[in-house]
């Protein structure tokens, strides 16, 4: 069977069309074909039906599977819980006209975002392939063929400077100087309009030589680097072939397959990931790091796989290409069945490598904003990039610096799309969470501001779950517990689907004196929702629930864990000093007060009067414990 990836969705068998009218079944086939790996039913239901009730989504998935099985027969492999396409059951047709599935739209955010990201990656891959082909044609003495090929690359990536430079040099070398200069003017205008950026010196100097009628012949020197630079279209990270250290067929298979799977799992709106190009005859003697440097990569990820009985050991090393220093390492001994699940951890490692570079440079938000400027005229891609940054922040890098950067990105997105509720929601969550990591008094003002942001977003889109959850979070912190419960009920979503529901209800239960309920909810979140980053916040609230029950040892234990995760959350300090105070360990309590004042110099007990305890006696016990610990009144 053959699936046409270009233009209209078309499935054929032996040249004859195969009927598959169910849109979700079509989407399921596209997803299984392009990801090329098994997926759990839960994952597929979430991708295709989004935020519906789990049972309803699973029922709909069964209907789609029935339709798909009728179309592809034994080509669909259905296990106990995982689904995939049989090897060789489907051939992807990629030489059609138009963009990848241009007219395919599902109206499900998760699937459409994934497809948009896949389309963009395909465009970048195609541009890179065309760029490489044009270089080889130029070296082989075929400048006309090289020009025709590089024109294709320029259409796919119009803002890539190396592609533009090669095209201009080829035009000039073929005597088409007027067209070359017109192309230069068009490119620099586009660069200024889309990125508010000036061209690099190499392309400026090339244009000046052309104007002086001293244009170089079209030579490989004009394109001496093998890939675009680390900008809007460059490869931030390259994945080297994995070493097969032996032990069995599984190790051989994974060593061959994992690099490509990593590219698919991690290349998205913010990070550009690709495989390290295969070594050519001229690369003999060059190390992988040298080849990565020639390809303008920032990081190189290498790995190895060894099979030990029924288990496999996967090792990863991420290195800074410029310095050669190791930036990240990871190793796991896992079962064969868990090998592909390990990709989630790989994605986190790759994301952390990319983030660390720009966080150190203090320009993380500007890098993301530059990417968004590229996507001004592509709302789907614009949304994918902003959403990606949002999830990276909350799942991997929950800190003041990243949350402040996220709010700046949200402000830019709102300036471009002022009526998009989603971007106001991101701003609300960023502001709410950023002030959560400041002192308690600033926290109160931050909650009020965040609440007003969420309320505005809700006017734009009254039923968006993430907005309702944000408004519920702000409401319970301000003491509007009934309003928070109404908003949660209105969101119509379960804690099983979104752990944040348990977080909100757990916090509310703690302040309302339902401490056993709070402890149960927060323990469930910690066990099941550990993918989210702000674990310090949850352990701190858990400590407070134990404290309210006079379980001071348990409270101290949870507070200590919270501080191990982050030193930026004020409630962790308060829970620890109050617990130590009630346990009579005053010298340790005084030390915690000193550490708290190092983080929050003006902190005092009076500024905590706003905390929304419904029982005044519980609040007084907590505040008195802080006074006994030595926190100024």
C-alpha cells in the first residue's frame, strides 16, 4: 500500500484508491506511518481526541481502529496495549507536488501541533538535502544544475543566509549579476522585515564584489560550510551514529534505529535536530566532532547500546562542539520493551543541552522571539513554537529566569496575535508562577495580576481548560475557594488526565483544613505527575498539610525534600522553620531563617497575614511557630 504525503490525503493499493473516509482513522494512519514506532492506546487517544473523557476517547479510538483495519488489513498490528504498522506494510510517497498534507487538518490541538512540527522539520530536511546536492553539483562543474537545486532550497528556507549566499554567488558566476543583486536586495529586506536583523558580512561583501563587477566564479568557497548556521534554520544539535557494543540482535537494531527516533522525538519548534551527515571520502581521518563543527552544530549527541541478556544498556553523551567539553551524560539499563520509552528522557537531555547555552548567554527569550518572528505568517508554526517553550519551562526548567523569559515571549506573542486567548493564558501562567518564586508579599500582588490576565483570556475563549485551571489556581490562593471549585467543575476534566487538578484541589484542601485529603492528593501528584517541574512547590504544600495536623516530623521531611529540589520557593523555607520550631530544634530553625533572609532580605511574619487559611487558629499556630523560629514580626 502507498500513502501520498503531498497534497490531498490519498491511500492506494496496487495503484487503486483505498477507501478510508473516517478522518480520525486517516489521522491515526498518518501518525503511525510518520512516527514509525509502536504507541500505547492511551497516547493515541490523547493525540487524536485531546481533552475528552478517557473512556469516550478510547471508545472513539476503537471505532477508528475498526475503520483502519478494514482499509489496511494485517498491515495494522494491534497488541494488548500498543499499536503499530507492520514492517513494509505501507510505502510513503514523497515525490508529489505541494506541501506535506497541506489540506489535512483535524481540529485537535495535540495532533495538529505535531503535524505542523513534522511539516516544518520536513521543510528543513528537504532544504538541507537540496543545499548539499547543490554543493555537490557545483563541485562537479554543473553550476546550472546547482542553481536550479538551490532555488528549491531557497523556497523552503527563504531566510537561511548560507542558502541565499550560494544562490547569489551562482547567479553572479553565471553572469546573471542583475538578478544576483536583485536577489540580495530581496533577501536583506526580508531579513530586516521578518527578523529585524542585518545580513552577515560574508553576503554583504559578496554583493559589493558583484557591484564592482568583480564577482567570483561560482565555487565551493561560497558555501564552505555544510549546513546553515546556528540561527533560524541551523542545526543546533546533531546525532551521531550509535555504537553497537554487541550482545544480541536487539542491541544491533536499537543502535541502528535510535538516532533517527531521537531526531523525531526531539526536533521541534525551538530545537533543530538532525543526524550527523554520513562521512564522505574527503572526510577520511576526521572525527565526528570535527564533522559536526563543519556542519555548524552547537552540540553533538553520541551513544552506544549493549545487550545484556534480556536487558539493554543505552548510554548517551552530549558534547559542546566548540569546546569539546561534555555537557550531559546519561545511562540506563532497561528491558527491551522499555527502550523506546526511554526516548522521553533523551528528549529532556537534548532540550536541557539547548537551553543551557542560551540561558548562560542571558538571551533565552530573545532566541525564542527570533524564531517566532520567522513564523509570523504561519500561525500554526507560531503556536507550536510558543507551546513548546511553555511545556519546556513547566516540565524541565521551572526557575525565575526561564519563567521571566516565558512571560517576555508571551508578551511578544500577544503583540502579534492580541485576540488569541492561548497566549494570554501563557502570560498568566508565567506571571503566576514567576511571582510564586518571589517573596510572599510580592506573591500576593502577582496572584492578583495573574487573575486579571486569566479573566481577560477567559473572555476571549470561555471554555479553554488551561485558562479555567489558571483562574482556579489564582482564586484559591486569594481565598476564593468556592469560586475555584466552580471553575474546576466547569473545566470538566479529571485529575487522572491532568495532575494539575489535584495540585489545585490539594492546595485548597490544605488551606481549608482538609489535610488528609490534601496529603492524599499531593502524594498522588508526586507519584503520577513527576514529569512536571515544580516538585518543590508540591512538597512544600505537603509539608504544610502535615504541619497543620501537628505531624511535625513528616512536615520537616517534606520541607527538606522541597528545598533539595529548589531554593527559590518561599513556602519551603517557611514550612521547614515552623516545623523545626515546633520540634524544639531552634538553632536549626534560626539557620533556616538566615537562609530565608539571604533569599528574601525583607521577609517578616506580618506580610504572611494574607495566606488564605479558613481556620484562624491554624493560621495563628503557623505564624506563631515562625515567630518562635526567629522570623521578624
